[in-house]
């Protein structure tokens, strides 16, 4: 690798900038909006907070 060549460093910087720009375009940003899970219009309780052992499967 020609580390002492100025053209090597220019091409390296352009490549890094191109990869960074490509990442910005392709990787989605996290919105941070949380929603609750509902089944039939009623919110579903968290797994550890069930009041009864009836799963409603019958």
C-alpha cells in the first residue's frame, strides 16, 4: 500500500465519505414512538402482570 502517496489518502477519504453517506440513506432512523399492543380494541397485559391463568384458548 502506498501510504506515503497523497492520492491514496484522497481516495481513502472519498471512500469513507461515500460509505458514510450510503449508511445515512439506507439505515432507517429509530422514531422512538412506543405503541401498546391491542387485541380486539383492548390492551394486552404484559407477560408478568397476568391476573388469571386463563389464556382464553378454549
